[in-house]
């Protein structure tokens, strides 16, 4: 009688979780995470609800509008004073929604390619560079607001090029990229202070107000270049997003999978700067939205890595909420710049991050 060895178990094929669905056509194959879709939808609804509520909030002694009354104004069913109130707040709310999404996408791009939660355009100097360009246009060249917008775009791009060539050219680590960016940011902050200190009082006050990030004086015409910029940038990000995902395990891993690391990094750098610049050029440097939104999105999403769509939705919720707080918390006496509120929230976030990291480091 011979004993037969038991046959090895038949390997089972790997399956996606049930929440993952594949949508295939003849030309494309798209993986859809149903849980992420639900979370993104809820966030979009929250952002729109906060925006509608913010449109009806009065910053004077006049009564505010309810959500139903605001919707009637938006539908063209109500005119007069309620319509004037909504029209006055509409540009700021639109910029807050699309600008928050743009800043969040910028932060998601840089945090993915650097694999560092501090990889954000406001931390590594890109928004400060935009402020420097605007200050040179306003205080040195005596240009108008349009010139300041162009100067902000040029300043942001010039800073990005400097940070890239000093910190990331040749496939160096994301850690060095962030450190170089922080160093350049510090130098730009000092240079901006010099420009303001050596200018006349009136120009210095205007420049300092712009530098705090404000949506008070936004006009509806200002939303057009922002929306056009996003119409160009979003499709480009959709195309390059699969290659960007390869960076989640590091540039070496991405290169081993056939990704042209240097070229992809440069393309992502341009996109990340573009997303931050389109809003910074209009509203000034708005801090910490690009830093906080991607990290919050990563924590509430079941998908690995930093989800782009969820990050954009979180950014829209954050900025439109902060704008509503800034306009109403001290009204009617004072309307704060939105950058004051976002900086306060960002400071709390950084403090919590440091506490969490110190607890992990304990034996």
C-alpha cells in the first residue's frame, strides 16, 4: 500500500474588492471605485450646499437669505435686493469652489511625486513666488491688477523651475525637493518683506492685502481665466494620472515599470504649478488648502494613495467654508481675508500632525 502525497491546493485568481468595477469599451478600460464615487458625490453636495448658503449670508445689517430664497434667485425667480446680495457674493463663491479644487489637485500632485505630506505649493515656495512676481509688477514696475496677475504667473513658474533644477533634477529624492523648496520659500519671504518695506505706504498696504489671500474684490470676469485654465489643465492631468500613480512607490519603481521619470516629473511640475497659479494669480496666495486637502482625502477614501477626485472635492469644501467664515465671523464690522482662516486651520493641522508623529516615534 503506497501513500500518495496530497495535491497542492489549486491557486485562486486574485479578485478586485466588490466595490471596484471595471468599465471597458473597445478603446479604454476604466477602474471605478464605488466607495470613492459615493464619498466624492457627498463632498460635492456638501460644497454646493455651503456655497448656496454662503450666497445668502449678509455681511451688513440687512437680513440674510435662506437657502430656498437663494435658489429662487439663482433660478431667476426673484429680483431686487435679494438678487443684488447673491450677485455680490457669487464671484467669490465660484472662485472658492473651483479654486479650492485647483489648489487641492496641485497639492495632490506634489505630495504624490515627492511622497511627502509637506509637498505642497505653499510650503515649497510656489505661491510665495507668485506673490513675489505680483509685488515686482505692482511695486517696482507700477503695473495695474492685470500686470500683477501676469507677474504672479511668471513668478510661480520661475520659482518652480528653480526648485526643480536645484532639488529634483536627475531623479533625486522628494525629500530634497521639499527641503530646497522650503529654503527658497524662506528667501522669497524675506525678499517680499524688503519690497513692501521700501515702497510707499499706499502701495505697501495694497500689496500686503493681496498677499493675505482675499476673495473680497473678485469680479465675475475674474472667474473666466480660472475656469479656462482648469478646462486645459484637468484633461491633461487625466491623461498623465496613470503615470503619476507609479510614483507612489518611488521614482525607481516608476522607472522599472517603463515610466520616463524625468519627463513625467517635468510634466507634473508644470501641471501642479498651473493648478496653483490660476487661483493664486487672481486671489493671492491662499495657504494650507493644498497641504491639508489631499491628506484629508487620503484618510477618508478607501483607495490607496492620494485620490485626485476626492482631493478636489475636499479642497472645494475647505475653501468655500473658509470663505464663508472669513466673510461672516466678524461682520458687519470686518471681513477677514480668506487666507487668515485657512492659515489658522493649517496651523492646527500641522500641530496635530506633529503630535501624531511624536506619538508614533515613542517606543
